[in-house]
C-alpha cells in the first residue's frame, strides 16, 4: 500500500516537473515563434508536401484501384500532347479565365467608381456587392443552377414577358453553357475586385485631383491622367489573383454542368479529378496537376512583370 502511494506521489511530482519544463521552454521560445513555426508546418503539410508528392507521382503509372506504381519516366508528359480531352479542357480553362478576368475587373472597377463616396448608404451597398465573394462557391453555383436550369426562374421570366417561346438550354448547350459559367464566376468575383479597387481609389492623393481641377481638367481627364495610372497596383493584384483562381476553378463547373455536355465545359481541375478518381489514374492526374501549376506560375510571373512596368510612384 505504501509502495503504491509512493509511486503515485512520484508520478505527480514528475508531472509537475514536466509541466514546469514545458513552461520554461515555451517562455524561451516565445508565442510569436511558436505561431510562426506552426504556420510553416501547416503550409509544408498542406502545400509543399502535396506538390512534391504530385511531382513524384507524375513519373509513375500510380493506380488507385489496383494500387500499382511503376516508374514510366516522362511517358505521362508525352501522353499529354496527344490527349484530346486534356487539350479541350486546357483551352476551355484558358478561354474562361480570360473572359472572367476581363469582365470581373471591368465590372469591379465600375462598381468601385460608383461606390467611392462617403456615407452610410454607400457602405451598405459595398457590403451587398461583397456578399457573393463571402458565400461558398458551391452555394453560389446552386443558387444560379436554380435560375439557369431548363425550367428555372430565368426561362420562366423570359417566357412570361414574351421574349422566348421555349426553354433556352443555358447549361445544356455547350456554347451557351460557357457563357453561363463565365457569368456565375464573374458575378461572384466582382465583389473581390471592387474591394481592391475601392482601396486603390481611396489611396489616390486628393491634392493631385484638386490641382488638376484648378488647372481646368474635367473628371474624365482626371481619371485618365491621374486616377488610372495610380490604380496600377490594384490592377496587378486583381488580374494575377483572378487568373490563379479561374485556372484552378472546379466547384462552379462541378455543380452547374458537371463538365458537360460531352465534357465541353470541363476545366483542368475537373479533368484532374475525373482522371484520378473516375479513371483511377493517379499518376497521369498528377502529371496534369504539375502542368497546371507550372502554367499558372509562368502566366502569373509574366503578367506581374508586364503590369509592374506601368505602375507609377508618387
């Protein structure tokens, strides 16, 4: 009995000693270093490690179903050249990315110019325009699917006012479905662009605008020669981020069209998922993922370099 009590006392004492040691270590390390270290660890586990694994898998014929994995050198990369599905999904993604980036930036700039005024009313409007960006992409896609399906709200309204006598296949026609996807993605991203442009507009020095006004410049001239050049950093941020977002787009396409009809609205990300989990070709899917990463990085680098040249200091 005495031996058990002694053992329990020793455990308690050792526990207290360990706690005190941990406290001393934490005090020496510091909370800031601990948080930074945790962030770096999470980034490594969620980004660097998956990227390294995808790169290594891209040189194998890794199969999820049969759990086979053989080194095939660069055969997967050679197969990309003759893969018509890959080519179609790549050009669809690139085309959609250009359309969305242009539309969202133009729309976001126009909305920002409209809302660039003080007052409670404009603050409420800014919040309303930013709501789509806060919502999940899946929720946004489901809302628009209710509107765009054959017997959806849009067709019902168009038929009621006499603009069409039959249903328009907004998601079933490949050509129309492309613009439907562009519309949905643009609608969600306009709020993001608006916030960036609003911040850029509010950073424009008022004394420059006042001096231009005194010199006789009208609002159009003030925007062209003063405001627009100073918006260059905001343009760079919006264009680069939207290109990255749209090149890896998956959720909206999965909900709206499922890549159809006939895989005509399939993005690269959707094709990667289909190859990996429907065809069980994890190795080939990793090859496409590596290609997507490299292309996105190259395009982003070129765009940043090009847009940075037109930025001005004041």
